[in-house]
C-alpha cells in the first residue's frame, strides 16, 4: 500500500511538472515601449521521464542507502571486537588491544584501496584480478568498476548501486577479517608486527580468497556459495589467526610443564558483554546488507535466520558449558552467540528459518568443544577467536551445502545434501579445503617473514609488565597506589 501511494504521488508530481515549468518560463505579455512583445527563441520540448525511469532511479537511491547504512553497522562492529577482546584479556594489555582494534580499520582502508579491491574484483583469471589493479582506478578495471561489476551473485542484484558504495561495503568486510586475528594473538605480539600482517591479509591474502568465491574465481565457477562470508571473512581470518598462534606460542604461564591448563581470567566481563551485543547488532548489517539491494522479502528473512541461529547458539552453548564445566560460563555464552552468527553467515539467504535454528544449536555446542580442544592442543587463544571464527566458519560453509534450498537461490541450481542435491555439497567441501590450505600456508610464511624482519613477540619482561606500558607507554586504568595490582590482573 505504501509503495502504491508513493508511486501515485510521484506520478502526479511529474504530470503537473511540465505545466508549472511552462508557466515559470513563458515570455512576458507586457508590451515594450515599441508595443511589441520580446522575441523568444524556440526551446526543444523536454520529455518527462516515464514512471519506470522514475521508479528505477528511486530504487537505485534506496538500494544505495541500504548498502551504506548496513556498511556503517558493520563498521561499528570494530567497537564490538575492541570491547570483547579487551574485556576477555588482562587489564594490563587493554590499551594495546584497543589500539590494535582502532588502527586496524585504518590499515584495512588503505590496503584495500591501494591493491586489495583490484585483486579481489578486478578482471583477470580464476586466481586473482589483474586489470586496473591499483587505487580503484580506471574504467578498464572491469568487472570491478561501474555497471560491469558483478561478482558471483550477479543473479541476485549485486549490480544496482554505485561503485563507491560497493567498495565501502566490501571494505568493512575486509577490515573484519583482519580484526579476527587481533584477538587470537593478543597479549604477546608486537604492535608493529601486527600492523604489518594486517596490511598483508587485507591487501593480498583476503582478496585472493575472496576473488575465488565472490570475484568469479575458480570456486565460483565450481558452484561454491558463501552469501555473507563464513569462509571469505571468518574462515580466512581464522586460518590466518591459527598460523599466528602457532608461530607466536602461548602466553607465559598459560600451560604448565605437566600439561595443566592454567586459566587466565578476563578482567572486565561488562565490556565483553557490551561488545558481544554490539556485534550481534552489527550482524544485521553483515548478513541482510549482503543482498546489496533493499529487497524487502530477502532482508526480512535473512534478518530472522541470522537472529534465530544466534539465539539458538547462545542457549546451546550455555547448556553445553553448564554440563561440561559445571557452571554456565559467561565467556562461553557470549562466544556461543558469535558462533551462531558466524555459522549462519554463509547460508542465511539460502535456508529456511527452521534450518537456521538447527545450525545455531550445533554451532553453540561446537564453540565450547573447540575452546576445550585448542587448550588441550596448547594453542593459546585468549578470546576464543579460533573457536568462533575458524571452527564455525568452516561449519557454516559446510552447513550451506546441507541446508540450502533451490527456492531461496534464484538463478542457480542445486539443493543442499539434505534436500536432494550433491553438487553444491561437494563444492562447499572443496572450497573449505582450498581456502583453508591457501590461507594457512601463506599466512604461516608471512608470520615467519615478519618474525625474521621485525621480531614477532615482545620480551618476557614486557609481557609480564603488560603491553600497555611496554608498547604504548600508558595504562588504561589509573588507580592511586594500585599500579602493581593492575599489572597482576
């Protein structure tokens, strides 16, 4: 009804517009001193735009606003990551973690603009884009620029908004992948080394993997799907983080010589909880925004599948932690929510709401088991980033191959395995393995090169004192007479 009213008003305005313009521009009928009206040159008639043209222009505007607003929501997720990571770590490292989460988007903005976008969406081959490679420049940067921009989901309207809107939306996703690494390597990495790796992942690693799936690369041709980035964003960030954790080693005192896991408590669960809520909100930009169009039906369903998976994972993680650890640990509850969101990100547009419920329930269990598993493997991840983003990014990509339905995938063929299809399922498996192997190997090389050139880990003395003082020369909290106490928590 609202759409019909708007259409009628626009049509009425345009019907009356020629008469109004004619009245304003008509020659004066007042005679000159000689008694003759001034001569007026004939003007060519202006053809009023058709109602289809009017509606098309308004649709582009609405789509652009939708894409940018959702991109702003994803950008705000940087605040969520900063609060979650700093809250789950020790007080003496708060400034360092906040600084990393703040500066990472600046690094991402420059790296993605200079080279990342061209590699990801530039015309080239099945491995990476190559034409118009640098600085988002040149009409020849096809299909990355202008109307020729398509990506893998051109059939569901990724082409209607201006280039800069597309670029900014993709930029905030690239920044998210780099932010994932920050939490896993927290409390012992050099600030400079993190900055260098952030540039590498956003400028090279992430765009190549993204080109394979979203830029029309070999996985797209194979038939793999990843609607909003369970693999492109979360698994790539997770695999890169895993390589970093292996090269860095565990924090001092985390694991005893006898294999005992020594808990290192979070210092502020209030900020961690607020951060998780910000991330939950931001995901309503992450997933529904990936329609790249203000499609009312698609947006509504994607928002609901996203929220249902998050809610289900929150509850299943709570129950799993309660049963396995004896208490409903809040950090597990928060990571359960994030796990559900990561797991449904690949499939949110292609599944039913009941399927999202199942995906969420499984994700919540997986994240708790994964946290325990990584500790047994002595892979020290202070915030659970590997369990949330790597494990559930992989699971979410796999789940798409199980639960996707043709009715939600216009212009494609192939149900998920549970709905009678096999092609999509196997394409998802190949994608998981291919992206995982590439990202982990290249990231491992990058971490070792950075270690050789700049060093990777702070000194034992600096780690004990806290990176806030050693790396930044300032503490997050100033309590009179309490400096030593702050450094102990």
